[in-house]
C-alpha cells in the first residue's frame, strides 16, 4: 500500500556521490515526493554504504561475485525490494546490468544516471571513467549527463533529463568526471527522481 511518498531503493557499486546528492535533496526538501528507504550495494565495503549509514538509511549488500549467476543475483535483489516495499529504483553508479526479466517488473520505475549525452558513449562497456576516456579520445568538445528510464537495452530507455557540460583543454578523465558530476549528474538525478516519485504518488499505483 502506497503512503504519500514513494519508497525508493538506490542501487550503488562505488563511492556514492550520486547517492549523497539524493540524500541531500531529501534533506533540503527538493526530493519530497519520495523517500530513500533502502540502499543496495553490489559489492561489500564500498563508500556508498558509509553514506547510507551516516544518513540512517537501511542498507544491504548483494555481492554480485558471490551469487550463483544473474538469476540468483536478481532473485536476491527482488527479495530485498519486496521486503522493503519499494516503489521505484534509482541506479546511482550501479555497475551491473539488469536482465529484461528484472526491468520488466518495474516499467518506468527504474532510473539510471549515465555520464554522457546518450546516445554518445553509452551501452555495454561504457561506465564510470571509461565514458570520459572515450569522450576525450574522440575529441568531442561537449559532453554531459543523462538520466533515463531503464529497460532491457543497456542505456536504451526513455530519456528524462540531459545537461551539457563543456570539455576544456587539458582535461583528464578524472577532471572531466568531476565536472560532469558537479555540473550535471548531482543536479539532474535528484530532479528526475522527484519527477518520477511525484508521478507514482499522484497515480497512487
Ligand atoms: C557516476 O559518474 C555515474 O554516472 C557513473 O558512475 C559514476 C558513479 O559515481 N555510472 C555509470 O557509468 C553507469 N553506466 P558515484 O558512485 O560517486 O555516484
């Protein structure tokens, strides 16, 4: 049964700066139609878990490498989502691909943030720093970030928000990654999460 706020699970695999942006947005009221009810990490020991702990958010680890395979990994994720009565999922630096069986259970209920302007530098093999390395290698002068719905095609779901970010002379992948986070990801992800959470609460489904 849905309360007046959508219950959000945030899936992470690393440092969790996008998770932090969501936590901060909930504190400031920018994210008010949803509440972060669960954080799930695909690896033990990642810093994102510390951020969840500091914010008092329930957290769990489903170690991808300790699972029997994709079906086992996803069965464990689904059990957690059920247990915590989750309405929507935000992939915030989550480095595992989800199957069509999984994504079909949450149509227009899973969001992802990707550090480029989709359809550039996206799809299988493009994640984290690799995306920025590829953008610099290609020589594009503008990159950015995209928040999109997640379906069975990696980085192929409907685009919700995008923001362009300039590439500057002398940029390294690390410098560019930080600029894209600061100028785009940390702004877009909370905004898109609020949009979807609001739609869920208004529809009441
Ligand atoms: C972010 O740049 C995010 O866009 C990217 O990984 C980083 C995670 O940082 N995600 C992908 O590349 C997904 N394809 P964070 O753990 O500090 O949020």
